[in-house]
């Protein structure tokens, strides 16, 4: 619906929706030439993929655009054959998503098999299957108890 009302007419596969029971959107691929397209800026929880094709010569500007386009950061994928470019892109986008996939589809979370949590407005980047999450709900405190009465208030290094 958004595509049609916004003049985006390059849809492939799907595009139909039905709200008679819940809200169903059939799997859809949208091609846009507008880097400010709403579909690139918002989290869409459905089978919708928006594609923005960039020129190779504009790679650095496009990576910056990806980092700055959306306040959300759930999941992302980087597809690249050149490992140095892959790692350079990852470094530039290190805060852009909770989970980043290299040369693999963005699957979200495989519950119980990988830690998952979004960053930015997509969450607190907590990793639900990670032991690090326990620190979110605890307040650790170090305790030292001496069971032998103190005979002095100094430490050995103070004698030097």
C-alpha cells in the first residue's frame, strides 16, 4: 500500500496485503532509487525486502548512508567477495545492528543457538542467550572478610 501511495512502482513478487484476519503481506521485493525511502528507514516485520542499488564508485558514501539512514538497528547483512572491504564495511557499521551477518542471509535469531538483540531504537543490544545478560539484572558486589584481628592499619609496602 505504501509503495503504491508513494509512487514506488517497482515491486517484484507480492505487493498484496489482506487485513481481514490479522494483517498479511505477501512476500515482496521493492526496488527503490530513493535512499530516503520510508521502507529503508523503518523496521518492517514482514516478508518485505527493499533494494537500493548503488554505484561501485559511491561505496564509501553508501556505507555512510546505511549507517545514518535509520534509528533502528536490529539485524544486517554484508555481502562482499573482498575480505578487506568486508571488514572495512563492518568496522564502519559496527554500531548499526545488533547482529551482522557476513555473506549470509539476515535470519534474525535462531532461538537457543545464537545470542540476539537489536541496537539503537531496536533494543538495548542485550544478547538473550548470552551470559552477559545476567549482568543486566544483577548488581555484583565484591566482599572481603578478614577473620584474623588486625594488629596494624598499615600495609607492608608502607614501610619502604
